[in-house]
């Protein structure tokens, strides 16, 4: 019996990944605000651990001032345009423009992800979510392991031992599957 094709393996990875994703949603629903709280607190920790908290507070204040000035500027521009057109101000469309500093945002986001995992690890529901995410992240390897010959499974185990990696439960189960004879 021939093994699965790459396309078939991708299919099963996607299908199992969707099932794990739904389970993550169900577990998250047990504490509906957990992920939002973790996200906010992780961002605060990321800013603090990068030494950016005070600067972020100052930047937030500047952004509020800019926002107020931008709003006033748009109001005046809309009023001027409305006056020129001879229409009510409410008939003039509003517009927005945004600018972001991607490098700082990326650094904060990477650090925030680390802190989110730390925060999730503090509670039972969070630990379950982390375990499911780990299974989902390793799913392609797991599908390949489940459908690989004995030699690949042995090599995988030896590499994991060499690197000191812990295998996920699904990977351990996949390694235990007796390969189909070619």
C-alpha cells in the first residue's frame, strides 16, 4: 500500500488543524475574556521589558494631542469646504490617514507573544490552550511522522533526543503507529 501524497498530507494537516482550532475556541470560551486580558497585559509587559513604558505613555499623550488637533483641522477644512459649496457641514465626507513605525511595532509584538505564553501558562485554561496550539503548530510534522517508514521515525526520535526536545502527545502517538508495508 503506497503512502500518502504530499497533497493528501497537507489536506489532513489542514483538517486536523481546523479541529484543533475549534477546540482552542471552545476552551477559550470557558473564560471569554482570558485571551483579551492576556493580550493587553502581555503588551504592557513587552513594553516594560523593552524599557519602552514611559516613552509609550508619552507617545500615547502626543497621539491624543495630535488626534485632537487633527480632528479640529478636519472640522475647519470641512467647514471651509461646506461654506464654499454652500452645503451643510454634515454633507462633507471625513477622511483619515495613518502612519506606523513597523520596526518598533514588530519588536513589541514579538515580545508580547512571549509574554502572552507566560501569562497563559499561569492558569489551567491557558495551559490547555498552549498545549493545543503546540499540537497545531507541529501538525505537519505529526502527519508526516504518522505516515513515514520506521527509519524516519527512528531518526526523528534520535534528533529529538539529541536536541532535548519534548515531543507532543500527537507526535508520540504518530511514532507508535506501525508503518504500512511498502
